C-alpha cells in the first residue's frame, strides 16, 4: 500500500518528539500514549481501508495526530520561531502526502512502519503481561510499544532505552 499522509505525519511527529527530547524538553506522558495509539490505529486501518469498520478509524487517527501535533508544536515554539517553522513545513509536506521520511519497505508483517532512526525489538512473553504495566514501562523509558498479540509486543525507541525496557520486562516477569 502507498504512503498515507497520516503515516508521514506520524513519522514527522515521532522525529519532532525525539528531537525535542534531545534538546532537553520534557514531553507530557499523554503524547507518548497518543503516539502509540495513533500508530496502532493507522496499522489497523491499513489492513483493509475499504472495510467500513476500519474507515471510521480515520477520524480517530486524525484526532490523535492533531492532539500530538498541537502539544509538540507548542513545545517547539518555545525553542524558537525558526525551529518551529522547520517542523511546520515538514508537517505541511506530510499532510499533502509528500514523503518526508521514507519507510523501509519490507515483506515482513512484523516490522510495520518502524520510524527512521529508531531501533525495534519484539518481545514474546510466555504469559501475558498486564497492559497497564507495559504502558508504565513504556512511558518511563520513553519508548513506543505496540501490542501484536496478548503475549507479543513490538517496542520502538533508542537502543539504550530498548535495553532498559527489556531488562525491566525480565524483572517484571520474574516478580509475577
């Protein structure tokens, strides 16, 4: 399937979030959660965009992306007008369907849309881990977690954060 403007917007927002963090900006926790929900919803929609049940998700995708964009652009404004303007230009290109960040093309159904510059791990648990606990670990270590199944997740983020998340999951499973 071709690139969706929503996917490109999502990629730009992930890059903006990453850049803001590198600049020492504190990111509200709901942004990380909304980034995860947006990606999950986009992937759900992409399975079959002609399915009426999936078409209703377009509004949710746009809602998530708008909330994320508003928050991150307000934070970008605090850094400077030129900085903010650069990111707004990328977002405008993405909204027109232009490819701002090319995604790796893969035939694997497991690695869908890993953001550029991010590493990814897949974790397969012997027993399902509480979704709340997984979300808590994701927010603490600033990674994006996507549930593939109850006992299988994909985790996106910086390599160092992924190592910490993996150790944290291991500890959580030993304690349960």
